[in-house]
C-alpha cells in the first residue's frame, strides 16, 4: 500500500474535526436542531390561527355585503341592535308579574 503524504492526512483529519464540530452544534446546542423543531411548531400554531382569522374575515365580509346590498339584513340589524320599529307596527313590552310590583 502506498503511504499518503502527511499534509493530506492532516487535511482529512482537519476536515473531519470540522465536520464533527459543526454536527455537534447542529444537534446539541440551543441554536441547532431543537430550535428548528421549536420554530416548526410555532409556524404550525400560527398557521392554525391564520386559518381561524381567515374564516372570521370571510364571515365578516359576507355580513358587510349583506348590509350593503340587502335591505332585509339592514332591517334585521336595526331591529335587534337598536330596537327600531317599522311605521305600520306596534311595539308591546311584556313585563313579568314579579317584576311589575317590586319597586322596593
């Protein structure tokens, strides 16, 4: 077998040492693989939150379109939120019997 020159052996040992050092940093330090795993789970959580917000935005857009285009949605909103009554309608308020006489 032919003997390799010493400089080639030292170069190979140096490169192997560098490889071990870089792999050690990747697997065993806080900035390495554990950080990648933590960031991936954080991204998954944020994606789930984004999906929820997109669904909410779609519902709000549909409601806005209903309010802009349809009179019935606007009328329903005015009745429920503001207590409005139409011009040909009568408003009746039913008070429970126990609340009618108790003004202590």
